[in-house]
């Protein structure tokens, strides 16, 4: 595991915080601060900018969903809740994982591992402005600024560019989505990821890009797409 991973947990149940604290001590390099007052915890997050936030959903006065919407995009959020009916909203908010109470350490560890992968990706992505893909037997480096959208093509993905013809590369769409910033390259449909900076206009049903291409937005992704493009 990575060292010096700063975490904050917010939960109005002291026992739930104790469990998270106990589990974090078993994770190498994890430093945790806990808050039973959601507003106090939110203030600490905005000031300290931790790497990972463990966030209960059902709390008095304010929900974890409302808190998650106010957090900086680079912070990895892991929901910890006794309620299953918020899973879709968590997905739309692009949280790292959704832990259903009571959860075992193995499940907690898996969620933290996912968060660490995202943290590492964000660090690499901030340092690199290119996406390297395989085209037949060659590696091709594509500037992120040149990507319009990526289209799923039955085991392949077609990367549409501003400057040249599309590139076909083996790999499912999700594999490219995992390598790209989820706020700069937005999943709009099971078949499309679009570059947010190349969107000329949008509705709840579709996006129109700067080259004139109009792509659909499925109901599954609509709320997240509209939220991200409206910011």
C-alpha cells in the first residue's frame, strides 16, 4: 500500500467510526481523522484536502450525498452506509466505492485499493498530457487535447480526434475510462466517452461536440453528465 494516505471519516454513529479507525490501522500508511458532526467534518475536508473520505449517507441535518457534491473532484469518496437504495446516486457522483454496513475488513481493503489506484492515476494524469494506446503492433501517443470522444466497437475502441482520422485500439471502453479523468472525459452512454472541453452544447438526451458530432446521453448517465457539464 501507499504511504502517507490522509483520510477523514464522517459518521454520526461512534461505533461505525471506531470500526473504520480499526480497519485503517491495518492499512499501511493510512492516517485517519474522524468526525461525528457532519458540518465539522466537511469543514475539515475543505481545509485539509485528504486523499480519501469515508462518508456515511443517512445523518442528521445533512446527508452524505450533499457533502459529496461539495467536495473537490480529486478527493476519493467511499460511502459507508446501511442503506442500499443510494447506490445509483453514488455511481452518478463518481464515488470510488459503496460499502454496505456491516462490512468486513476484506471489503474495506478492496475499496481502499480502488481509491489508491485512482489517486495514482490522477497523479500520473496530471503529469502526462497524452494517452498511449496500442494500434495493431504499435504504441501510439495521443494528446489528450486532441481527443473528441471514444466509441465502443465490440472489443475495440475507436478514438475520434480533432486533428486526424480516428484510431482503432483493442480494449473495451471501460479500460480507457479508467485511465482518463472522469471529469474531463465523461461517460455519457455505454458506447461513448466524450471530452468535456469539446462539448459545444448539451441537453439531458445528447451532447453536440465542436466538430458537429451529436452523441446520445443514456438515462443511466444523464444526471452525472448534466452536473459535470454545468459546473
